[in-house]
C-alpha cells in the first residue's frame, strides 16, 4: 500500500451569512479542488480529508501522476498495512491518504 501525506492548512473563516467557519486547503492540490470549509475545525478537517482522498483516488484510477506541490506539502511512503493517523485539529495537519498499490491491469 502506498501512503500519501499532504499538508493541510486550516484557517478561521466566515460562511456566506457571516457565521464563524473554518477554511481548509491542501496547497499541493488546491488548483484542482483541494479546498473546502466547515462550521467547526473538525468538520473542515473531515471534509478536506474526503476531498484529498477523492482527488488521489481519481488520479490513480486514471493513471495520472499526482500534481506536485511545495516540497514540504507532500510525502509518499510505501507501507504494508497502516491505520490512518489521527489528525490534531489544532495544528497544520498532514492529511494521510492510504490507497492500495495499483496493478497494471487492475482498476
């Protein structure tokens, strides 16, 4: 299994009605939709994790290389089986995305 770790930045924000919210974005994937928001830090972190997973899965299924971002924003490592890291919503948090290795003829 290959694990991708993406740096996620979370910032206080407001929704369209001026209510407190959180903006979460992944610099390495922001140009292709790697950003979202939530009413709480936890909701924003959960949503950005889902967005990053969808983007990575789509690129892998289509056989495209993942976009490269700033050097410190993406980490890739080979692992056998590993549980995703528990995110700390109070810091800039890596967003681990564990996906199975792709076989040449498998989807």
